[in-house]
C-alpha cells in the first residue's frame, strides 16, 4: 500500500520551522537566519520512498499583519491549514503558549497533529517535561515530541511517526522531485538570506528580490537580480560605500547558489526604489504574493 500526504509545518516566528523542514527533507530548501519573518512564501519539500511520499510545507511564521505583505504571508498559512493531512505545530522550549486562530482551528479539526517542542538542547529535562505536560493539556489528541532540529535529536522519531500517520494515496509528485519551486525561486531566496544576515534593523524587511534573468548554460548559470527597497536612503545603505555592501551580498549569495545548483554562477545585482512596495498590491503580485 502506497501512502502520501501533505504535512504542513506551522508556528510562530523564530521557532525553527525552516530548520526542521530542511532536516526532514535532507536538503536546505528554506532559508534560515536568526531574524523573525525569514520565510515569506509557502515552500514545499518532498521526501519520497518506495511506498511513501511526504510533502512538507514550510509556511511563514504567524504574525499580526502591519502591511499587505503580511496579509499575503498569512494567506499562505491559511492555505496550508486547508489542505493538510497532518499538522506539525512547531513551538520552542521557551515559548509562552497563547490561544490564537491557528490553535483554535487545530482544536476544532480532526486532522492528526504532532506538536514539536524544538530547541530542547538549550533546556533542562525538567523544563522539557513541564512543557510536554502543558501541551498535553491543551491538545490532548496530539502527539508531543521534544526535539532539536539543530542537532538532529528525535528527527528520526518524527519522521517515523509521520509515516505511521500518512493516509493511503498515490504520490502527488515525481519521486525525483524534492520541491515545487523552480531554481530561480531558490536563487532569489538565497540572495534574500544574505540580505537578512548582512544588514541590521529594518533594512532586511524592506528588501525584496526579483530575478530578472536566469540563464542555464551547460557549466554556468547567469543570473541577474534586482533588490527592491522602499526609500532612497535604504538604497544607499544596501549598496554601501563604493558598492562594498552589495558586493559582499553578491559574493556570499554566489557561493551558496553554486553549492545549491552544482554549477558556477555569474551573478549581477542591482538596487531600485519601489515606494512602499509592502503595501502595493500590484507590486506584491509581481513578487509572487497575492491578496
């Protein structure tokens, strides 16, 4: 009997959702930084075996919308709720448990749920047990697994539990496929990851990356990308003195793109101003968001 299903990963920002999905899939598909709101899109990671296919779905962290961008990000979360066969609700050892729309939806649904208590490598056994008991009271039907996505502790346990819970189904994707996104999407995400790790304060959240050209040659990828910001002052910061900051982003991004694709990469970066793009429906649609 073949089993297949959508396992949708949800949770608040900074609880390690992307790290967990990458560990479960065995590939770095979701970008990872220490900053909140790193994930903006819904990214699927596909793990296939002889008699199973697990389609993991990493969604943006749950935020109270301040921009139309945030509204679109939360739409990705809502979509993930509707087509889930299994929920992976990711929390962390120090997170306060708060009732929200997502938790209420899980309580009302009959969808099998696994609560993952992440980052236990920075806690004590007593604290972990207390948190397990708390979640057991709130979601009595859920399976509760402490883990460390960073160290890999209990990743195999989570994977085997998911296999047991999968419904009988034919696969949704080719067995060789590991994601639903094209290479140009991951190029833009890698560039955005380097923006998040290179700049401080508000700058990373004001930047969006658009791939203008992605030319795949036999031994080389030629990529041209534009970094959109909201104000001229932000553009100056992103470029840096004599282009030093933009050059740094380009070097870091090119290295990771080459590792991801297995090819050399020629990367050109440009910076443009798009006034208040985070609240502009037309621009957001161009970037792959929708309201």
